[in-house]
C-alpha cells in the first residue's frame, strides 16, 4: 500500500463531517489501496462531541485508517497535511449583518491560512467548504503565500450535482448520463448554473442538453432558480442545512482533484481567476469549468461560447464576489 495520506477535516464534530468521514475512511475518495491518517479539528467546546465521532470511526473498523488525531490545536492539525478540507465556518445567525459574517469568517480563515503556510506540506491541496466559501477560500489563500495559488479551491460541486440531478429528473435518465453542466461564480443565490454546453446520453446518443430538454424557458428560469435556492429549500424542509449531499459533493470534488476528471467531461470548481478568462475579473475565487489531469493539475476549459444571457448572469455573480472581497479584506490583519 502507498504511504499514508494525512487528511485534515475542520468542523469535524459537525453534521457535514459526520456524513463525510466514513466515506473518506473507507476509500471512496483516495481509493481502496490508499492508507490514511485522519486529523479532525474543531473548537474546544466541541471536543466531547468530537470524541464521540472518533469512537464511531474506530468502531467502523476501517482498514485504511491507520491513525486518527482529534484536536483543537491549529498547529497540531495542520502540520504536514496532504489535504485540508475546511468545513468549519461561522454560520450566519438571525439578525447578523453580512459584514459581521464576513468579519467572523475572516478571523477563522486568516488563522487557518497562516497555519497552512507555516505547518502544512507545500504540496497541500486545500478545499474550502465553509460559507461564504469563495471569499473564505480567497482569504485563506492570501494568508498562505508559500502555497501555490492553484492548490486552493472552493466547493461548487454540490451545485453542479444539484443541476445535473434537475436535468436528469426532467428527462428521466440517470444522473451520470448528464455531463458538462457548469456552475459559474459564487456559491450563493447569484451563482449561474449553465446547461448551454451540457450533454445528455439518451439511449446511447449524445445530445446537447437544450436539445434534449426542448424547453428553454425552463432551462433559463425554473432550472436556474431551483439550483440557486436549493440549499434554502432544504433548510426550510429539514430545519437543518444540507449534510449528506454536501458530504457526497466533497468526496466527488476531492476524488477528481486527486485522480483527474473522466475523459469527455469537466467539473466545476471555485478557482483563482488570475488569467481574466471569460471576462471574469482577476483576483477572485470564481467557479469555472475545469479539466483535471492525472497529476491533479487543473486547467480552465477554453473556448466555450458565452451568450448575452450568460454574460449578464456571470457578471452579476462576479459583482457579488467583488463586493465580498472588498469587505472581507478590510478585516485581514496585515
């Protein structure tokens, strides 16, 4: 077996991690031959709960998991990690202003970025899940200048999965029959789920999604809105935020980042916009379609046509990210 990968999950006592850790531990992400050291970080107040999570992981008797470390110490958590999955974040509470939410999260992700810079392997891959994920990821990256920018991403795979499922359900096909759905921009209600370049396998024939769906009003209206507010809809129904689906999306994101994307497809990831691709402002963590090689290096898919409708949606979500960045960066300690 390969040498163990050291995988850190923050917010490890929370409900997303509770759905995530078993899947990582049994090999769904890094493969059935890859041994693991799991590092679980949470705040001091959650250590008793985290202890219960560790007991359950031990009781799963997972042969790939060679070691589990539970801690509330940032240095211990980030030392020599290969992957850092940053799930923990300050949630928005009733009556909390947006600037207050950003300020609270800047404090968390500034601290974690500095810890990554100081203690993690220089090859570490960092996936930010905790919301506002795009801006939290940007803050973390800024505070870890010794780590390559391309080693930071935020998760919009949940949005992609939601979008694929909506099209699949509409056409009564399996979810994996739908490919190349793109999520542009922010993991928020301004995100743009784009099916213009998506393809659907129907009875062995590949069709463009608009051709298969045959309903542009739905694709440009209800489809987009459903994906944009899906998280809120789940909270309204469950009285809790997405956990099972978020954990599955984390696994999907990490697996593709580790092994590469399948041939003839691409995935959506929030990545650093440093090349002004598709008219996206530079200096944002913006979700785009990417190909990932077997070496784990991603490249933005080139040459996609952008309609006037798409341009408007992409610019709207970029503006939100620019506004978030302006507010958040005021709180970073220089």
